[in-house]
């Protein structure tokens, strides 16, 4: 085995602790530092065996193709919608990511958004800060406990959200491509049927072409004027224009969103509405989880260069 450090290409910025750990173990080059990334790749692409990116940034497949000696991609995050995993694998490149370690925090935040959307926590906070309590009453809100929770995407995160719901005495149903074996929750055959049944509809399905705009005007109308929607998955799953219409006409009661179609851009029409809680894609952003994700990025690389396995393979 060669003793020279492995050359690693970094796409975008990572948290400082991860960048420091990568720099200690690999010869890291940041593509973002290049004035002309394409020219850099044409001249130096063949030098890199490893690539680090994140779910938020992903990597264009043209970049992967410009790295003929690339053996492994290690991505910070669970979402794979911005990485062409099949094409990378076809090129002989292994793809690692960081599921499991972020599941609890994303589920916690989904519940936080659900409660905030229904009970108006953020709005009530703004009300107190404005000094409005002295002159008026904060409007009544909507009860959460005992209600019906629909989950679109009963994977790792969806199932963890469902477990949180039992503490709120909620009834849970879900929809997926097919029923999940061994779960007691009711299966609805379509997203439309699930929306019709739900008081709260939580989106936990993966992003990408197969889920693009599945939450459309029809689904939102089925959720109805008492219904709330929460999205901790990908903005692309919801037709954002249809959601803005539904919220502004109060044909749904409210929404809690951690993700948007064109992040970090959030449409002004959405920002102007008072029946939506808006977060800057922070579901996994706790100190503990982000450190665990960074550790998994490093563990995937270490494992790959030890024996060509990954701790978490996509
Ligand atoms: C993830 O890990 O996919 C988070 O949504 C961050 O993009």
C-alpha cells in the first residue's frame, strides 16, 4: 500500500470539526476554492480517490465522471436526491451516507413543527415580544393530542415520528409504496386517502423524481380546512405553489416546513402567511447529531480504505 496520503476532493463546505479531521487524514482539496472548477477537474481530476459532499449540496454526475480514479463518495446527510447513486455505482464508485444517526433529531423536529403549527408557539412568541398581550388576546389554537396523524413515508424517520405520536395518544396511519411488514399502524392505499383521513399529515418520504410534487392541490384539498401539513423531507415532495394557494385560502389550516423547493430561497408569498411555521432546514442540526454525522462520514471513508466496505452504504 502506498504511504502517500489519499487525495480527497471536497464539494462545498463542511462543519469545521469535520474539515479539520479530514485534513488530518487525507490530502484534501476544496473544489469551491477553484476559480474555474471545470479546468481544475480537467487538469487534476485523475488525482482523487475520494470525494466528500453533503445531502444539501450533492454532486453533479459530470464531476464524478471527471474523476476517473474515484473509488468512494462519502456524503454528510441521509438524503440522496442530489447524488446519482446508480450512475456512480455503475462507474465503480461506492457511495456512503449518514442515516440512523439523525433519525431521532429529525423526528423530534417534525413533532416540534407539528405542535408549533397547531398551537401557534412561534406566533405566540412574536405576540408577547411585540407587547400585544397587554392590549389583546392571543387567538385560540388547535389541540394535538388524541388526533389522527398520517405519515407519508414510514421509513426510519417516519416510524420514529409514529413512535413519538403514541405519547400524544394519536392514531397513526401511513402510506408507502407498499405496506410495511410487522407494523400495527393502518395502511392507506394512496396519499389522497391518507390526506382525507388525517388531521396532521407529515411528509417523511425521500425526495427525487418519484416523489416530486406528489403533495399537490388535490391532496391538500383532501386534507381540508382543519388539516395541517408538516414537511421534514424534501421541498420537492410538495407543490409549493399549490401549498401557498391552500394556505392563503385557508383550505388547509396550517403548515410547518423545514424544507423548500428552492433552498435557501423561500417565496415571499409563503413568508407573508401567518398560518405557516418556516424553518431553515435544521431538522438534523443539533450539536450531538451533526457530530455523529461527521463521525459517520469519517467512518465510511476509513472503512472503505481499510477493506472496501462502508458503515452505511447507499
Ligand atoms: C439530510 O441529511 O438529508 C438532511 O435533510 C440535510 O440535507
